[in-house]
C-alpha cells in the first residue's frame, strides 16, 4: 500500500517509493514489537493478527488516502534495468529478489544476530546471559520481517497493478500463520 499510495497519489519517484515501501513496514513492525514486547510468542501472534484487522479497517475507511474498498488501480509496471515489463521478465526479477533475500537471511543466521535469535528460540534467559536485550532482539527481528514483507508487497503492487484492503484480510493472515506453524 505504501508503494501504491506514494507512487500514484503522492507522485514520488519510483526509487524513493520503493525505499519507503520497505522502510515503513519495518518501522511499523518495530513499533508493534516494541509495544508488544511483554507478550509471550502466542499472545504476540494474536496481537499482530489484531493489528492486521485494525490496519485493514483503516485502509477501508480512509478512502481519501487508500480509495477505500475500491483499492488503488493503475499502478504502473516498473522495469528494472530493462527487465520486468513482460510476465516472464517480471518473474525473473522476482526470482532474483527472492534469491537476494534468501542469501541475506542465510548470512544473517550465521551472524551474531542469528546466533542470538536461535538462542532466543531456546530460552529467554540464555539471550540475557549473553548480554543482549530480548526486547530489542524481537524489535529488530520483527522490523526485518516487516521490511521483507514490504519488498514482497511492493512486488505484488508492481505485478498486479492493483491493491485493495480485501487482499490483506484476517483469513489470509490466519492462513499464512498456519502455514508457518505447520
């Protein structure tokens, strides 16, 4: 949504809209994680689902910005270095982006941050014993996930040329959460 609004309604240049479409969900994710830092994992998951419902309702009701339930259409297709104007080329762009994100995350897992995330998966006290803040670890991890979701959302808007609140309703979030759990 950030990409679509900034590009079609605010008139931002494409590179700036892409950067903001990645940074904004990262910032929102960091804020949600910070304010939900006292929740255990299950309550935090439910809180994020509730936040999703809130955001979808805002998108539906803030019609001046988001065009409400009608959504935003005619989002222009963008080419990257001459690629992306056709479907096979756009698929190539998506595969390249997916590989870059995968390699980044693989390298991250072997870093000190990745070690702390794995330790957090075992026990909160282990992370604290290593001298790290569990709250800031969660904030950074959720912000990173938000930024990656911003990349995916930007690619979705570029590909479909249309974005609407119905695309992000609760049933989809529950389905995605169930996929992660399974």
